[in-house]
C-alpha cells in the first residue's frame, strides 16, 4: 500500500512504471489484474475556462483518511497492492490530480476496489478545490457529485 | 483547558481565520467551540467537523488538548 | 478509438504515455477521467506453475468484435477516447495480455465503459489460451468466468 | 457451392483439422456444414459458431462463399 500527497506535477504512467519496476521482485507473476483511475484537470468547468486550480488539504487528516480508505479496501477485497496519489498546490489543465491503482488476482476485485477508493476519497478525504477562471475570478468548487455506479460499493464502512 | 481550532477552504474565508486556540473551561462540545471561536456565527448547514482528525457530529464532546476542525464539503479527486 | 492486436511484448505504461503524448493536441484539458484495466499473465493457474501461455485468435473476427464492442461503449457512454490492445502468440509470466483504456469527462462513464469493454472482450472476442505447465504438460483454458460486478452493464447489446 | 470451414483452439485439435473447403449442393445450414466437414462427429454442447465472422446459432443458413467457423468458448483477456 502506498499513499502519497504530491506538491508537484507528476506523470501517472511514468510513476506507475517506476513503481512496478521497483516492486518487480515481489509482484511479478503474482497479479492478473490492474485497475487504474486517473483524475485530470480539465480546462473548463460549468461553462467557464479555468486556468489554475488551487488544491488545499488538511495535512495529517488527509493521509489518515486515505490510509483508512485503502485499509478498508484491502479488508474487503482480495488485493495484492494499492496506491493512492493526490496533488495539492497549484494544478494546471491536463495535470493529473489523483491516481488510484489496485493490483489483484481477479478483475472484479481490481475494478470494485479502485472505484471504491475513488468514491470514498471524493466523499471523505479533506481536499478542497478553488478555481481561477481565465477572466480572473476565483471560486470554490462547492461539492463533488457521487458516482451512481459506486453506490453498491459504499455505505458499509462509514 | 485549551482547544485548537482550524478552519479550511471557503469556511476559512467566511470566518476570516485559519486557526485559533481557545482557553475556556466552559467548552463542552463542538458546538460550544464553534460559538466561542466565531463569536456565535450561524453554523453552515452542510459543514463538516473533525475532532483530532476524525469526523464527528456537532454535538460531539471535546476535551483539553483536542484539535477541532471545521470545513465545507470536500472536493478532492 | 484505437484497436490493436499485438504479436510482441508491450509495456502498458509506456504505451499509454506515448499514446497520450501523440494525442496531446486534441485531448489535453478535455478529459477529467481515465480508467485503465490491464490483464497480466500470472505464473500460476488452478494450482499449477505456468511457464508459457499460447494465445490464439481468429484473425479478422477478433478485430471486428473488438471494434464492435468499442463502438457499443461509445454509443452508450459519454467517452472521449478508448483503446483496446490484446496480445497473441507466446506470452510469459508478468507480460501484459490485454489493456483497455477509456478517457471521459466523468468518472462514472470511464469506470463503467472500461469494465464493459473487458467483460464483452472476455465473452465475445475470439481469443483462446493454451497453458504450458512447468512440468511440461499443455492444457487449454476452458472458459472465462464472468465478473458479477459487470452484470448490470451487459446484456443489452448482444 | 463452396463453403470455407475453420476450426480453432481445442476444437481444431479434437477435429484434427484447421480449415477445409466444402463443395456440396446439399449444405443448407451450419449443422449440415459441421456434419460434412467432421464426418458427422457429435457437436460439443458449448461450441460457438460464426458465419462470416458473426456469431450465429447452429440452425443458421449458409450460402455459397460463406466462411463458417467452429470454436470452443473464448478465453481472451
């Protein structure tokens, strides 16, 4: 399990390649399924052009909740490894914001666990986004919308 | 007794402070801490509260040395 | 949409990085969600050590069905791009067998569509696996087990 | 009329041939093509069939120039 808050731009695919390489001795040949989700900054939101997003968090509580969520997933599904990376600070369009990855023997566990991690992260991990619009205004993103497809996965570990 | 208070994101801007330290023997609950720290502002309906980095409800008890955080709905991911 | 049958080993993360780089001009800032699934060869199956897997397919029909499945996903979900890569020939433990990727504005579409692609690929695309065991025996893999979590996604496009 | 026949994977090994070309005016359906190509072997219960690379049932009609493929359950991914 690897949880990390990143203050700088990261390249999801490079990061995954390096992580898997570093774990090759223990992981290679053991897992059959990898499910990865990446959340990326778009250059528009609610009809407006967004130039920068400022990502704030609650240091300490963020790590604690990401850890908690990842442990819940490991208890509930048959998982070999999981990763949660999340950016804070200033994020620009096309930058990765979040990366979730799950390695498992079987695809159902990998798909379910990664979706669970994303849903719980979005509803419980203390991060907040403020958008700077191209016209110069700033505004807080008010809330995350739930993923209806994740409903059957959540609610038991609250 | 001493209670550390934190405000995050839009709530920090609304309240006009990022953190505070309360010294008062009359603080029993999160509600009391909010009133003391904000000079009795109305609590936003959808506000989230954590005591020592664990989510709690507004009636939760607080004790000496606790860290109480108030923040709007989270928007990470 | 990109569908490809690969006869040689490929590195999923490198492949994705190159693909996204090549599409940067049209894609950057447009998508908020990427869901990727990778199926990897394990060095064991049903209690036996497997040394090589021989992947056979029905040239022509494979491409046709992968294309059909990807088109179904694009009709049904709000998708910006999708990729299906699949190995044929001799595959060794820790080699990637299949890669499915979906880019979308929203996470629910990306998760659902990628899981749909995998499930339909596993039930309809004409690939077959034969395992060579470490002890020297060969055996055909008899069938794929369905993913119960994909049930709500399938059955409408058959 | 001419029908191209293909067998894949374990079925190819069971039947002992990879492909075949049938010339017979009596072939009306996939069933007929199977009998002609395999010398009337029993059809495996879970076998899949494609005509011109589209899945069909065993009673499906075939016509001159068709390609008929027989194979076991698919195991890709």
